[in-house]
């Protein structure tokens, strides 16, 4: 069965969508079959992979409306080098459709049922299903948590919104104790790390004090290549594989796979120019 991972933080600007895009792409580069679900009406994850909001395809709206067979909402990404990555895009191109989507999302079990149907119809081909969520704890986020096995929480170095984190963790615990007993926090991902700065160093220390074992070893640095890749509508690994941001997301994929039954990535040599580079990924021990 697929491992379903929600990327969530109710605070905006923490790198949530960037994490969803680049983790999904890095897992695909590592020859895992990945489905990215864009459950954020803003559609930033879809746009970041070359999908524009338009009428011509079924997507997350039809997942909730049931007006299409579930597998008809799944599409290959435009980037041919990511053959292992497919997407259910956001297709919420009017305010009216967004209002209707939010109404349908009140039936919070619907996404879980549709993802189960997609897995059955695709013969369980996906190793990972990554869900990008809105920067809030609205019904779309809650529906995503109902469907998930685990949650990755991106956290911005330099600023921790502790009350927001407490709300997210209490929501996860409430869902775990009521409707989804398998739900857990996969880990907290520190983002926007600036090596050599006191603010980032203190952020890592504080995160370790507050959240200890929940912190991923991989830390994502502040990196211009990540911003440029968003402009290019590609994952950073396909823009500059040697960039520190690309190395970090490949390392995150490796760290995640190592947790799940000791899986090891098999990286595409035509994409990865120097396969050894991913072994030197940034960690809590080396980043500060």
C-alpha cells in the first residue's frame, strides 16, 4: 500500500508547497512511484510543476464532486524527466468553484475513499502519495489528515509560530484518537537555514529542545536555486542538481525511504550528474 504523507503547517510562508513539490520529485528521481495531490485551491504545487488552472482537465474539484472516475483526475506531470511522478492538480479557477469545493470538503472522509479507489484501480502502483494542503486547518486540510498515514511539518528557521504548531499537533492527536489511528507526525523539516547566522543556529537549538526526535536530520538551506526553480516551474533538482537545495531535498527523500522498511534510492544517472553528492547531505550535526 502507498504511504500517504500530508505536508502541513497552518502558518503560511514556511516552504510547505516547495517541500511538497521537491520531495515528490526527489522520490520520483529515486525511482519511487509518486502521486502528488494538490489540495490547496491556490494551486501553487500544480503551477510549480507546469500545470496552469484551466477547464481542460479533471482534478481535485472532481475528486470531491465525484463527477469523474477517480483515476481520470490523475495526470502525468509535463516534465518528461519525472516519469515516476503523477499529479491530481488543483483546478479551482473561479471563486464559485472554491466555495463549492469547501462545501464538498465538509464530507472529510471523501478524499480518503477516493484515494483508496485510485490505488485499487491503479493496482497499488504508488509507493508514496504526497498531499499539499492550504495554510490553514480548514476542511481540505482536515480531509487530507483523515486520509494520511503521517504528516511532515515544514518549519521556518528564525521564526517559530508555537501556538500554530500546538494547534496542528492537537488536531493531529484528535484525528488520531477518533477516525485515523495510524496518523502520526513523520517529522519536522527545518527550512530556510542560513549557515553562519546566529538566528538559524539558535533556531535549530530551540527546535531540538522543543521537538527533539521529531526533527529530520536533513535541513533545507536558504538557496537561490530553489526560488529560481519555482520561476522555471520545475523542481530544483532538474534546474541545478549541484545546488544545496537540490541536495537537501534528495537527502530528505533518502532519509524518508530509510525509515520505511530500509528502502534505498536508485538515482537516475542521466539526471544526477554526480551520484556521490547526495551522500554529503546537510544534517543537524553539520549545518550549525
